[in-house]
C-alpha cells in the first residue's frame, strides 16, 4: 500500500466497505474483546489449577499437593510469614501514607509540589533496587550498620546500628518503600474530597480537633482507606523482588514459587503455591469491590470545597513529617546510585564507572537493558491500543449487553492476579505440547508464542491491564453519549467517530496509560521471571541474577539505568501531555 493510499485511508477515517454492515462490525468487535480477555486472562488459569491437582506424570491426585504443602513445615510456614509481613507492612504503609496525604491536602505547608513528586519516586525504582539500597545502608557492611565506616565512632563514639536486615525487618522496610506511593495516591484523592461546611459546623460547635478528626475527617476518607489497605496488602503479598534480596531465611510464598520452579523444577508444587497465593488476593479484591459498592458521594452539588487555612504549628509539623519521609526515600535511592559508582564497597570509596561495564558479569548486560526497553515500548503501544479499544467497546457500544458485562468482569480479574501466577500460568498454557487421541495428534495452537517477545509483552499487558482499563473507562465516561447519538443520526460510522472525536478527546488518558505500561514493564520482575529466554534476557531479571552471583554493585548499576529510563519517560510524558492537551482542547475555544 503506497503512502498516498495510506494518507487517503487515514483522512477518510478508516472507511469500511459498504458490504459489511456497521452492526456486524460492532458485534464482531465485542466478540473479539471477549476472546482476547478469555485467551489472555481466564483460560491460562485452568492448566495452572489442573497442574496443582496432578503429580509429575500428569496423573490426577486431587488435593494431595495442598496437603503435602501444609504438612511440610518448611513450606507451610511461608504462608503464615507472607500474611504476617503483608499485614504489618499494610498497617505501617497506610498509616504513614495517610499522614502524608493529610499534610498535602489539609495544610498550607510550603513545597507541596516537591513533596508530591518525591513521594512518587519509588514508582520508578525496581523493587529489587529498594532492597539493594537497604543492603548498602543496613547490611553487614552497610553505612548505618558500621557507623559510616567507623567515622562516627571516632567522632562521637557511635558504633552504628544493626537492625538485623535479612529477614522480617528487611522485607518490611523494602516493601514499605515499594507500596508507600501506591497507598498515597489513593489516600490523596480521598483526602482532597472534603466538604468545608462540615468543618465550619464543627468549629461553630467548638468541637475539639480530635473529635472533628474522628467524626468528619475519617468518615470522609473511609473508602479510600479501605482501598489503600487492600491494594497495599495484595502488592506486598505477591511481591517477589524485595524478599528475594533481603529475605534471608525468612521464606514467603513468592520466593517459594521461585525456588520450587527454578531451583527444583517442581512445577506441581509451584502451581500449588500459586493457587494458594491467588486465594488471599482474590478475597481482598472481592471484599474491596463489595465495600466500594456502598460508597456514596462525598461531595454533593451543595458542597463547598475545603480550603485549609494557614496555621503555623500544623504547617510546620506537616512540613517536618513530609521532609522526614522524603529524606528516607531519597536516602535509599541515592544509596543505589552511590553503590553503582563506588569502586569496592566499603573499602575503596573512590568513584568509578566500571560497574556499568556489564561484560565482566552475567545477566545479559546492555543487551538485557535494551530488550527491556523494547519490551516496555511494545507493551505501552500495544497495551494502550488493546485496553482503550476494549474499554470503548464495553462502554460505548450497545449490542450484546451480557457479553459486554462479562467482558467488564474479566477486565477486573487481572488486578487480583499476582505477576508470578500469570507467568507460571503462561508456561503451562503456551508450552509446546501435543495431545494424542489414538492416532490423532493435536499440537498446542498457541505454542508459537513460547520463548518470544510476544509472550513477555502479553504478560505485561495482562498484569497491568485493570488499572489502565479503569483509566480508559473513566476518560470515556466523561464524554457525553451525545457524540455517538449525533453521529448515528447523521449516518457517520462509529469507527469514524471513534477516530475523529473519541481518540483526540481522550489523548491525555491514552498517554497516561502508555506511560503506566512502559514504566511498570521496565521495573517488574515477577511477571517475567518465568517467561524470559536465554536470548531475551531482561534488565529486571539481570538484577536478580547479578545479585544471586554476588555482583551487587553491577545490579545497582543496572537498577540506575532502569530508574533513569523510567524517570526520563515520565518527563517526556509530562512534556507531551502539556502540548497535546492544549492541542486537543482547542475545540473548546471555538
């Protein structure tokens, strides 16, 4: 097809031959969206469950694997360890994030924009990098553990502080850094919705500050608190990176799956633990959705937006609180950068770039890094297209209401699927297999994706699908249905309205989705740890392998490359958003 034909086709708005009816196209699109969700999300779970109920030879054994899991103390303790560290981290993270969100939204402290950006920094850092930073701070030769190499001992007699990093303490601190911004984003939205009339009434009635907090502030934020609790709990329970580096002998379910599959090639027990890991996350998701259904509007038409008044003491306290948390975040991230630049920690502290020469270590080097960039780019482009088309199909098209309802439900499922569960399920579903029925041999029709970039991209798209889907759905709900009604009355095909109207008006949401896919695909390890091939090594997996081999400085260097890439994409996103949003909103001025 020539360039001129392409331009004419695009200018026409993707004109379709008249022999194909528009109603047929709508129904076909709905069926394709449902088929994609079944193939990518639902069907791979069946062989995972089936494998957990079978032995090594594929024979049905029922719940024997589950009984063996709970009867083996070395394995079953991981289940309770996971719950323990998840509950402790959730309580601490939500509490700290609540105070941070309250300070940003309910006080007049200075530098709010800076503190908000600083709190989001861990989103662009691989979870393993958080753990590596903690090792260099609190490990056996860490800065804090040794009192900055004995410098403080010579100065003030302080010998350092050993927090027993490897185990529960290390996982708690690492996960806290990982999930803090996630909880903060939810609570910040909840804290920003407040009715000033309620606070004025409380002030008029001379209610003490603690009673106003308990009767006005907390009730207005309760649904945000519930969501942040369940999101944080799920993220900690299913994370693999932090406990892999600082877990020590404190086993959790995510690392057990890795050890069973990679270390022992025991896929049956790996599948069993995966299903068990899926149960708490699924319960948390269902409970969260049920509670959210009871949510009522915090701001009504008569509500008056709350504007905090300057208060010297509360503003100073809020500033100090946010500064302390920001300092902790910056300390860990800065330590990762320092570790990548120091010659030999902690003996030769001269700066060098030799750790960025990955030819001396395993893991894939710059090839792995560029594979991650390619994978993240494909995930961003393809994932954004699939997600937005899927959301448009479910939200805007009218045929097959029950099928669209089922597709919406399936779109919510990925948020309850841990990345390692998705990866292991894809191994079973896309693995080259043959089924024999007498003389008839049937090969797995999806085996062509195994050990390819396609399966890595698909895993990322599914893993991060729900959040992007909700972003797209929210953007589409803001567009009046009159656009489609007017187009239909004028005889304009729905696909032309989609291309000419819906896409331009939803451009900010599309860029947000693409950025979300790219950054998360760059930093994730759990979704790809089982799926990468020797010729398709990835940066996040390289960090794991380097750390396993004792090349921690090289792992820190690779983490720095990932951080810089993710932050760079974010800056590019901000630039494009500011320009394209102005362009897309020009119609408002006409």
